[in-house]
C-alpha cells in the first residue's frame, strides 16, 4: 500500500489516451501535483489513441474548430521542442467533393471567416496542381490549404506522458477507476481504483474516450449521449513505379472527400509503399464488444472510389492491412468539454465525444482542461458549443447544423 501522503493530488486525470495525457502534461506544467490513471496498459489498442497516423486539417464546415486546430499546431510544436523529437509531419490538405455539397461549401466559407488561405480548383486546375495524381468528376471541386499533415498517434501519446512525468506527474496504468465521489468530511474528491487504492484530489478531469458515457453515468447519474463506434482503417498498396508520388516529400497531401461515404487519407509514411484510405464510418457498439473487422460493403465502396481518383496507381484488389479503432460520437459530432456539475460543481471537468476528429486538437483540449481546473475558466476557446447541457430537453441532437453528418453509421 502506498503511504497516505502519496495518495493526495491537486488533479487526477482519468483516462490516458491522447486527451488525458495532454491534460496531465498541461496540469503538471502548471506545477499542479498530477496523477494520470489508465484502466489498461499505457498505449493500449482498445480505445481511440493508438495506431500509426492521424490527419490534421484546419478545413472544417464548423467555423469554431479552425482556430483550435491552428492553436494546436503551435502547441504540438512546443511539446515537440520540449521532447526533442517530432510527432507531426506537415503537408497540404486537399478537400474534394461535388461542387454543390453543403459541407464542402461550408468549409470554403469557414476558411474565409477564419482568414485561412484556400484555393478552390475545378477539375482541370486540380489535375495540374497535383500533376495528374488526383482525378475528380467534372462537377466536383477541390479546396487546397497549407494546414494539413500527419500525426503519429502512439508516439504523440507517449510524448505527452513523458513530458508529464518530467514535470513531476505520477502515472499509473492497469488502474481501473471504480468510483469518483465527493468526500463529505474533507470536501476533496475521492477516486477509487479496482485494486482497492483510494486517491484524493482537489480537481478531477475525466477523459475516458469510449468509456466516458458509462463512467459519467456511474459517478454523476446523467446520460451523456456519447455513442462508441467501431471503425476500420485501411492501407492499400501503391503499384510498382508509383511509390514516390504518394509521399509528403513529393507534395502528396492529406485529403478528405465529401459525400457518401466521407473518405479521407494520408500520404505514404508509416508503411512505405502503402497509402492509408479509410471511410469515415463505423458500427455502433460498446467498447468491449468489438469485432475487430470491417464490413465488406464499405471496403467495396472504397475500392470504387480509389479506382476513380487514382486509376491504376493503387492496387484496389483488397487492403493490405486493416486496423480497428474507436470513435466516440455525439449526435452533433461536436465535443463535450464542460464541468461535470452536481456534487462536483466546477471541481470536475469532462472531455469526451471527440467524434472521430478530435486527435489533432488534443493539445488545445489539454490546455483548456488544465485552465478549467486551475482557474475555472479557459481563454481563447468558446466552449458554448461543447456544453453538456446542449442535449437537454427537446434538443437531444445538440448543435444545429445546416449540412449532413460527416460520419456514417452502419
């Protein structure tokens, strides 16, 4: 058993995926005595923060994400400088889709509002810009911006954990949290783990990914509409002689294709000669009930899309490699970043529902969580869109959008 004084912290962060690890880095950087708890091994594959790559882009139909992405880019670089190695690799971002697609038109509008230079190209211009690499139908357009790139996820999570440790944080894995409650005598928050240890803290941050809904229901009794989705990432073989064209060095972009289904991809990086092209889609499930597989119909749709965009340059026979991942979806695909309320008031913060597009913003989410527990308010990010209360009453769908969902459920 640990000595009692080792069990008292300023902040306990529950969940050591990218969001929790980033939050622990930020709280420990503010000299708050921090404990980071993880229910499985660190860097495990059961949640949403593992794997070989994530894209970063500032092109969002919602105009409140772009500034968060740009700030995150600065914070990624700052953390990389502290660690002494890189986890982000920059390239351009290309968004393509039918010229009348509402979400793509909202992206162009959002770029204008956020002063992000964006070139809107028709088919001929796009073929010129990317040396005939990308083909699109005549009635499609392309939007090119400079704020694209690839993030190495497992390496990024490890970086935040390393920096948190360096700042004096305590890290514990295989420590499943079984209860979080207010200690009536001391007014501290008591956090108990499955191995029988009880920790105490002044402030608490819950970043439990696909387990957020379950944990929040248990400790606060409210139902957060965060639905886990199992998704699959696919890598395809670049045909011989074309490998060099799909690298960051040759100017190949990270990309997204709007429509049914929404498809995205990254340059060849982590597996030379392979290119990652998955669909932004998934199957609703509980995190313990994953199949670790991919539906054949979706793979078939991907094959047709790849053939149409890249012709004979990619072997569409079947993906060489597929990996399973989890999304934590909210009805409006917007994040949840808010105080937990109830008996916890403003002493506990919940960050979840990142809906398959949050990873790139982990640095800013960590900063916001740290500021909320340090002072009760966060600068520079309007949290109105991320409130828990937006789903209450008749408004179960949350924030109104005038374009379709980006993530398809099957």
